[in-house]
């Protein structure tokens, strides 16, 4: 099934570039449907007409953008007697623990490997949860759990989504950047502990603590973050960004040497052609949603026209400009992909206490509002932003300044005062407006993954016409249309679209 998905992605590239060879296209769908029909319990019938019609939009949006690709094939591989992709050797796990604990006497006596994420939660790597029984030097035993990230086996998929670059960037972050920030901040970072990041005999590997084992859990991505959750994330984010600002004052050479190890994965010339195409499809889908589901009264005519004139390719170039060009005073180490799927929350007695950020594959040194924009527009709904936007920015700013005072008040008072004057609520709101299209692009990019049900559910059995129609309706849930409408309407009303046709 995984191979079928990858073939589909590659095939879409050909079809989008050459609108001919109809017979070959029809033949492809004949064999694809025959294959799926053989596995009738988990398949539906796909036709050429479906592809040319509504389903083409769905598959191009979902597969081409990577938002829906999943790791679900491994359970089935195991049942069919194939190699379980989630397996790890005892030797590998033992070496990781000995290295991280600096104790060569540790002996791993048993491991249990299983999927480390749900279907649809990760599409750039293979996530494994490894439950371990460890025997210490004094013969006492204890149990622990690790999360291990590996590269996907399929080289075509890795190349398509630039997974090699993303994985190397994350390894570089854990090896060179995070230790520097961790030491400066006295281990006050919002990331899971990393036990090992590098290479072994099987290739790239990252081993981290299992946040789920520590009581952390993901929020419901389809519901979005409420004020309590979002304010906690922004409070943590403000403190995290302040570490970069403070270190640039206290030890700039060490800071810039560490950030130089990072490499841009998405917003670079080498990646631009692919991601322009992806964003163009994403924006066209949003325009279709606005035109067909949200514009009954014609009140969105002007925003729709603006989006059509903008186009995904120009939007990508504007976003790349926002990432690459910024006053150095506003640049910090940003998470780079801060949306609801990369957040895990901890509760105590049903009360929200802590949040951790996961997945550093697109970590970058750029303008701090990029993280804020992606979080707010990808992971909250319009009503929450309408009620609480100003207060949320105040929460972020309060955390930023209070953390700066911890590091700078004693010995760097003049620099602290300059930073306090630079980062006011008003100036942050202004910067958010200037770079708002970064928030538009990233939110529309991930919105299908935020609002759609998992691919495994979408790919369920469909045997009759009524179910077929219900399936098509599932592809565009109401929440998707509502979120897109709210974002675009908010951008128009706030004036974020006013100057987008001025060259940047």
C-alpha cells in the first residue's frame, strides 16, 4: 500500500507537468483499482474520472504536500511475515543507553518495539517507541522507554520530501545547537531530552526520551488550541526565544558558531521549485473552498481575487523572503514548524502544567514572529484569535522580557533596556503584520492535516454509491472550510493583504 501511495505522488508530478497521454493515465488507474479491489476490506475503487474530478484535488493536496502520508503499512507488513519496520536490535538500544548514561555496564535484557506515532501524525520519518528492560551493574532491573527516529526506507519518498536534508538538520541541531542553548539556559529548553543523534550501521538515528511515558499527550488537532493551551505555548515560546536574544549579548561568538551548523530545509533555492508547486496547489484548494463553500453573499469576492492574483508561487517567494531577510535584532533560533502536531502537553490532577515542542527538522535562525504566526494561524480557530489575540501577544512578551531579565539584569543592564524598548506588544504586533503572509502560507499548508481525518480512516471500505458520495464529502470537512474562511477574512480585515503586490 505504501508503494502505491508513492507511485501516486510521482505520477501526479508527471500529470501536472504534461496534460496528455490519457490512455496511459487510464491504464494506471485500471491497475491501481484492480490491486486495491483485491484487498477489498481496506480499499475503494478509483477511476480516471475521479482523478480528473474532485479526487485529483484531494490527492494532489494531500499526497503531494505530504500532509497525509502515514506509516501504517508496518502493522500489515508484520502480519504478512515481512520485516517489521519498527524493530530495533537489542545491541542498538544498549549502545544508546550506555552512551547516554556513560555506563558501559548497562545490559539490555528485553525490548518491545511498536509504532511511536499515530497514522497521519508524522510523514517525514519513521517513529518507533522502544520499551526497554535494563539490568544495571548491581543486578537491579528497571524499565524505560525511548523514542527512536529513523529515515524512511523508500528513497524516492525521501527525495521527494527532502527528508535527507531535514533529518541531517535535526541531527545537527541535537549535536551542535541544542547543547549550547541547553548549557547557557541551565537546561531550560522546551524539548525532549536527546540520548543520541548521529549515525549507526543502519543509517541516521535520533533517540529521545519518551514524553508519553512521562505523561505528556498531544492535543486534539481537529479542535485546535483553546486560550489556556495557546497561552501556555506562547509563554514557553517567549522564554525559549529569549535564550537566543540573551546569548547574542552574553556569548555571541559561541551562539553564531552553533547556529551556523543549521541548514534551511524548505525556504532555499534548491528546494524552491518543489515547494512552490506544493504551495500553489494548497492555495488553489483554499480558493476553491472559499469560492464554493464560503462566499454565498459575495463578501469574500475581494479576498478571493487577491489570492488569485497572489498565487502560490509568489506567496512562497514572499515567505522565503520573510525567513531569509530580517533585522538581526529580531532573529532567534525558531522551532520552524510550530503547530499542534508538534506540541505535547502535561497535566496534573486534570490541570494543564507543561508543554514540550517536538520535531526539530526545520529548526532555523530567523525572525521570532515566524513561530508565532504559524502557531496562531495553523492551530487556533478564528473565534479564539478574535477574542484573545492581544492578550496572547502580551503573554508572549511578558515571558520574553522576564526571561531576558533573568540572564541580563545583573551584568548587562544597558542591553536589557534596549531589548525591552525593542520588543513591545505594539512592535511585535507590527512585525506580525509585516510578515503575516508567512502565517497564511504555513497555515494553509498544514490545514488539511489539521482538519482531515486520518488517511487510514479515509481509505476505508466503500462498496456502494451512497458511501462513495459520503466519502467525497469527507474529503472536505466543514472545519476546513471554516478555518480557511476565518483566516482569509481576518487577513483582509486586518489589512494584511494591502501591500502584497509591492515587490519585496
